[in-house]
C-alpha cells in the first residue's frame, strides 16, 4: 500500500527530492501527504496540488495507489 509523491520545479529544490513513496496507512488527504513526505515543511502560499493528474485541493482525499504531485504557484506575465 503506497502513495507516490512528486515535487516539481522549485519545490523539488526546496524539498530536496523529486519523488517519494509513502505508506498509505494513516494518510487521508493531500495535506497529510505533504506533511508526511516533507517532514512538516512549511507549505508555500498558493501551492498547487494534483491527485492522479487532476488539480485538487489539500483537503481532498487520497487513497492507496494514488499519485500526488505538488507544484509551486504559477507565475508569468
């Protein structure tokens, strides 16, 4: 039972890893994934999250086998 976690762009550098696999036990939401995979690293304002390649919210539920990805806020001009 596991959840695959991916970090993109500057988050990859900030967290120090591109991917991580978590034991799905006791993980209920994308927020739980973030806190566990990053050892409670502070969340960036406006950070984006996707569950199974669909944009989601930190309070959305996750389950065994899901892929959860975190992205820094999108900027541009």
